[in-house]
């Protein structure tokens, strides 16, 4: 048996070195053919290789996408799917309750590590702790194969070593295999259609070792604030056991413990916000080599957090009340995790930069505060469209949702007040920022939402007790307990409908009004400029579907901004019931400086587009603020052959002609220079064929000893074939070949005739050199643009 175990391990190691598609296929065959004993040692090897535990690379779950790597994407999705070979391996090893794998404590989130070190241990981790024999400090978590895989999968998203390896744009990296698998796991283990989690497995016996906990007075508070208790009561998980018997084994219902594990692990790993702070001495003592996690999460991370929140809402809203273990989990899952979701969103919003990527975290917050959007049973119209996306976002039963609003009041009010100064500092003329403001005001302007928030907030005022509301006393204890647990005893709550916030909204309305006027005038100016464009530029935009009316925003997006701002302004007035006479009647005008800067950038891009058709002007337009001059043409003073490829040139031909010319110029540089300087007929021919000597400018460069001085360099005569790479020349040749074909002449006949005419032209120009001298295409430095040090 030992020999067969070694054979399976050797086969697995050989398969792990194969290409990804073949690797997944062969490992699936190995898992299917091998016994449980043979797979015990294969499983940890597979986990280490898959998630990059050893080499910090892994199988590229964060890099492989369906668009770029379709074969690898499909292979991984099948191999790691909830009912694929990987989970089949986990379920094969699961019946052996003594088979455990160690998950290092150093991989856990910092708050969970602190809890374990202080012996403040939540029930979820109680049966998994493995102490170091020498120091009696928790060194690893001992867990079954399913838990071991889920822990590693969750850690893979926030592994700091893998974050250092990522080279692509993390904001666009959201169509990866990892994202697809995370969605599959959420949908499979948290079913929204009241189905059973497949495959059905036998009862799993968990060995719970006796452990003495530190019974400090802060134990309950710390456990609750960290949001890491076991989600389900022991009586639900173990219906046949009595807590009074003290039996160390718990029989978890098969359809529940996997769902609970997925929720708890994803919550602890994905919703921990890492701040830039120095860790404790104990933590740093055994984590000296692990890099600090990034305080700003990637776009992939935030999108998965939003998907996790939406899945929790859908899972909770699908409860039927049948009093089963799964239904009990649906009932208590959201109250158990909502505190940690709020803390994560609040800290992420506080640290997020002022750019358009903020919409990622904004949409996650909006998903959290709208549980009524995620209810089962969406009906469809005859046209096949969902009955509506608009109807789905409305509150139809206020009595059903007011308890959620009360239990998460801070998520509505505190975060809204946190966003208000941010929007005041944001450029609302930018389409993406205007859309974000509109999304927030649209959500809060929903019918019944403002009234529910107002009713819950009234419990904070003692006057509300005399208004005859039966729910006031109920919400009082809930809200006060919520504020104490999430913000602490020193937090001063400010109602969202108080006079202080209303005055800020009134001031904010003037900011929106100015942005609306600026956006309107900007659209009018761009429309006027667009109607006066040159015919050639308009033709280019038509065929290339490009609009050079601004730097990176097209005119259609600009047109939406005034509409979005006007709607957001009116919605704020309706939400806070602001009267028109309360708004100060001050003279609000458009921001002329911002208006001119956008138009200046637009003019520069249009001028750059027009100049790209003129190869004799090797420069670019740059925006400047110098009197009335908004753009200046900066001449290119380097090697003309090293200019960037223009829009009217073929990049492939430019690069290959350059390589050919470099070879010829390097091999025959002395012969070309000597022939160019001759005053004979052949020298005149050479001067017609090669580029004349050129003076270029070498810019200063940074060196270990400082900056070097700029200087001029004289390039010798050289061959240049770059004009042959222009689309104008290529189109002319194709047009000539077409005319020759129409006249019953072949393409080689036309090329021969064209070559003969060109040779005769060169010879005539060489013979009449003194009458028709060639232009000296020498690039002279412009001292007004770049001072040259001598």
C-alpha cells in the first residue's frame, strides 16, 4: 500500500509540471482512479501548487480570462467547479474524521490572529486550533479537506505575495477564473431556490477537543464586535445531542455545515480592512517575512465583496419558514455578518482615493442597503424582459424592511454623511462622478425609505416616546446597541434629517447648480466646435468611430451630465423636503476656468489629430495657460527615425524598415558618407536618395552622480525608408495597380513602370542639382523650448 501511495504522489508531481489544460485532465483521471489512502498525500501537493503557497505564483487564477485564455479558462472552471474533480477529492477524503491538514495561523486575518493569541476564541475556530508544543501559542488550524480548500481559496484573494506579483491593471481584472469560481461557490453553497447543496454526503463527525478559554470580562464584546461566532446554534446543528451531556463530538447536518463554512471564511478573509498600522509585538514575532497587505483593495476584491453581499441578501430573502437547519441559517445569517460589512464599507470609503474607481465601493454599499432588490420570484413580461428592473428596486412592503433599516441605521445615515463632503470635493462635471451622485440620490429618494429612516431616528429623541408609536421603544434599544458595538461609547450620532445636515445639503445644492451650469455651457461649446470641424477630421471620425471633441470623454457622455445633475438636485430637495425659499438666492455662474481648461484640452487633441496627417511637422500640441494662447506646438528634436508611429503610418512597416535601414547604415556608413560628400554626378544621385545630416538634441539623463547636461549630436547621412510605410503611399500604389489591372496590365508591369519613372526623376534632379537643390531637413534646436547646456 505504501508503494501505491508513492506512485500516486509521483504521478501527481509529474502532472503538476504539464501545461494547464493537460494538467487538469490528467489530475482528474488520477483523482478518479486512486483510492482514499493514495490521495491523502496528493491533496496537500495539489493545494500548494494551485494557490502558489510554495512558489507564490500558482495556476494564474487572477490572470486567466475567457477572452485571452479560453481553453485554460474552461479547464479550470471544470476542474474547480463545486461538483468537479477538486471537490470530488475533498469529499473522498472527508469521511476520515482523523485526517486533518494544517492551515498556518500566519495566513489568517490580523484580527483573527489577535483573538487566537489572546485566547479569545470564537466557536467556529474552537475545534481547529493546534498549539505549538513549546510556546503553547496557536501555530496552525487543523481542518478537514473541505475546510482546508475553502480557507486557501479565500486567502488567495488577499495573499500579499500574489498582490506583489500582479502586473496587469487590477481595476480591469474582474473577468478572471477566480471571480467566476467565487460566484459559482456562492450560488452553489448558498442556494436561493431552497434546493439542497449537492452532492449529498454522509454525516460528518467533528472532533472537538476540550479547551479552556480565557473568561475575561471583554470576551463577549470582543467576539461580537469581530463578528466571528458560529452562525448556527448547537441545538440546530446537533438535534440529537444534549448540551448538558458534554459530548465532545458534534454531528453537523450535511446540508448546513458547508454553507456555514463558506460564509464564515469568506466573511473573515474578504471583509477585513487592512489599515496602515504597526502590528502587535506578538504578531510581528512570527510574521517577519510576510509583506504588508495593501490598504486599497483591488477592483476584483471589491466586486467579489459586492457579489457576496448580494448573495447574502438573496439567500436570506429565500427563507420559507419550514424551521429546517438551512432555513435557520437563512434567518440569522445576515444579522450575524452585517456589522462586519458596515465596518468594511465605512473604512474603505474613508481611505478610497478621489477618482472614478470609487464607484466600485459605492455600488457595494448601495447593494447592502437595498435588500428589497434581491427577492426571489422575478416575473417576466411577454417580451421576455424582467418585470422590471425598476419595480425590483422599489419598496412595496415597508413593514417587512423597517427592521433591516433599524438594525443597519448607521449604514444609511453615517455613511451618507461620510459621502457628503466627498461629493462636495469631487468634480461633478465629470460624467462618472455625476452618475455616482445620481445613483445615491436615486436610492434614497425611493418611496418609504426616507420615512422609515426618519421613524427609526425618532427613537433617539425622547420626544418620540410621546408620539404614540408602538415601535419606538423597540428601535431604541436596537439602535443604541448598534452604535455602541460598531462605533463605540464616545460616538456622537447626528440624525440625517437634523438641521445641521440639512444646512450642508442646502450648501451642496449650490455646488450642484454650478456644476450643472458648467456642464451645460461645456456641451454647448463642444457642439458648436463640432459643427465647425474640418471635413477630413469628420470623415476620419466617421470611419474610425472616434470623437476627438475632448480628451477622453465623448460628447454623448457630456450630454448626460446636465440631466443627471438636475435630477440629483431635485431628488435631494424631495428627500430632505427643502423649500425653495430656504435655498439662498445667490448669483451662481458656471466655472469659467474649468470650462476653458476642458475646451483647451479638446482643442489640443483636435489639433494633434489634424497634425498627424502632416508628416513634415514632427511635433505635438500641448496645453498651456499663457495669456490667450491655450496650446503650443512643441517640435520634436530627437532622431526623426525614432518618432512614435503616426496614425497615417503602418506600424509593422515602420519598425521593419527601421531595422533594415539600421543594418545598411551601420554596415556601409563610411561609404554612404564618402559618396554623399562627393561633388560628382554620383554624389548628386546619392544626395537625392539618402537623408542629409541632421542635428538632434540629447536630453539630460539621471545618473547615480546626478543629471547629465543636454547636448547636440550630428547624425551622418543615412538611408531612410520610412516614407514608404505611410498609408498614403500604400494607397497610391494599390490604386495604381487597380488602374493597371483595368487596362489589362499586370501588377509587376505597373511596378516596373513606376520604378523607371522614379529613377528617371532622380537622375534628372541629380543632373539639375544646382537648379533644384534639395531641402536640408535639419532639425535645429529651439532655445525657447529647451535650453541646451554647453
